[in-house]
């Protein structure tokens, strides 16, 4: 039972890692094709509005969504007690698809929807990151990654409010920190140990 549970968590981490890995790889392709997007500093969404990069940009989001949704399904079959993580993962997928389907160059309404949905992605990911940090409590790396998330979120927010700053760097850094945090958290011994086994280890001896 314990081995099956650990394998479920490892499979979940692999799915998340693969989805985010392809996401960053395909965004890297976008940056190589249109390096001026980094200087323009209109965020990652810039690559979804140009014919040269719209395909790798879309594939990047679909890869992330597929990997995340698959991870949530793996958890739902073998680790149902991690309901919050399952729910958060599926919500992130829905919001990410919302970002993809609301290009900010159509009109003002689409632009505002894009900003709102994108902001919700950040909020949900920060909450999930905080959930991991609290669950692992004294794990220093998890808290550092959460702080990096918050810093990058602040960098991106500064651009949205002042139209000055480093939006694309904030977005990319935020997603990278979140991906590492989730994979690192899942592979922590606490998450690899089945709940029943954890309780038997921590419970006091019966008199």
C-alpha cells in the first residue's frame, strides 16, 4: 500500500514536471523566434498575438494544462485525501485555458478579461504554494520558493499598475518558482509517505 501511494505521488510529480518543462521549452522557442518580445516587455501574452509564435505559444499552454490535469487525475485515483491540491490543479488548468482564449489584442473587454484571469492564475498558484509550505512547515527550500513566487508576482503587478517594470521576467520567474515548488513538495518524504503510515509513525504508543 505504501509503495503504491509513493508511486502515485512520484507519477504526479513527473506529470507536473513534464507539463511545465514543455511549457518553458516552447516559450523559449517563442523567445528565440521573436527575441524583441523580451524588450517590448508586454508579457508572455505577446507571443500569442504574432503569427510566427502563436503555435508554440498555444502548445506551451496546452502542454502545461495537459500535464497538470493528468497530475490531478493521478492524485484523484491514488491519493484522494489531497483534495485541495487536486481542486487547485484543475482550477489552474481552467484559468490557464482562460488566459489562452482571451487574447489581449482583440478589444478592451478581452484585454481586461485577460488581465483578470491571468491575475487569478497567480493568486491560485500562490495559495497552492503556501499550502505546500504549511504542510512541509520547516522545509526551508519550499518557503524560499514561495518567497520567490511572491517577489515575482510583485514585479508583474508593478507593471500592471505603472506600465513600467519587468512583466515578462516576473511572469516567467513566477511560473518557474511555482513549478519547482510543486515538484519539490510532492517528492518530499512527507508527501511520499501514505497518511496511514504517517499516523502510525507519529501516534503515541498505546498504554
